[in-house]
């Protein structure tokens, strides 16, 4: 048997084992987009199923361009994370994969250890809202209730709620989006960035404003 034939049979055997014993589903290679190294249909189906509200928001803005906009933004975001040192890229083009830097993996493991340590006190923006003290989380949800119950608020009221939620604590755009039932990226672009520029909010990492885990708290010009 020739080497190519042996390789083909090996790949077939591996694929059979993965799909019959390991829970994998056979993909459609014709659906693979070589220049972006993704399966667009699978990715879009996953996002629509797991993030229906965010997808509806994007579709309402971009209309027929929503799918292409999302795929383009995702690919640019991955490259941006690589260029800014947040991710490591292995391979090129169709073989490209992305992973956390080794030092960041160690930081995550350390943070998990601290979060599970009974002597660990306080909460910071690297954690999920569910890790917050129940009473603190209850208060935040009470503040955000107006946004949760309303599909649209006047901009001034949204700014007031954001300022109050961020008072004496750092919250990420994702935290605020979860509390207020809003799209985090929409909050970041329409409210958080302008509020930082005005001094109403300040950044947790001012030297790296575009960090994915950037967090916000009240600034010097926030109303008491």
C-alpha cells in the first residue's frame, strides 16, 4: 500500500472513531472558508442559537449584511488580539489556531485558585457576577431593573444607571450588558467610551484602553 493510501485509511479510521465513540459530528469540507479558516455556517448557527438577543440586535442594524459583518469583525478581532499580545497564533491560514499565552494561562489558573480559596476576600472585574456577594449582586440588579424592564431608555438615564452601577467598583462591558440586558459592544461604543473621555468614568487599565477585559468605575466628574 502506498504512503498516500495509508494516510487516507488512517484519517478515515480516526474520523470514524471520533464520530462514533467521541461525540464528534462529521463536518462538510466544502463549507470550510479557506481564506478565513472557519466554517461560516457552523459558526453563525452557534451564535444565533446561543446569543439570540445579540444576534437580533446586530441584524436589526446591519440587515442583510449582518452575517458578513459578524464574520469579518470576528476575524479582525482575532488578529487584533494576536497583534496586541493577548493571544498566540499557531500556524497560518487554514491551519491557524489561537490560544492564550502561556503566562495568561498561569494567571487564569491562579485566579481560579484564589476564587476558590476560603480566605479570598472581595470581588473584582476578572470574576463573573455570580461570584459576587449575594447582597451586593442583589443591589446591582435593583439598580439595573429599570433597564432590564425597558427595551429603550433615554440616553441620560442610561448614563446615570451605568455610573451608579460602576460606583465604588469596576465592571466590564460584559457585566454591564448582563445587568442591563444590553449588547456589551453597543454599550461600549455609545456610552462607555464617551463617558471615559468626559471623565465620568475611568478605566481600570488606562495604559491599555482596548484590553478585552477592560473595566470601568466612576470618574472624577461623576455626579455624587
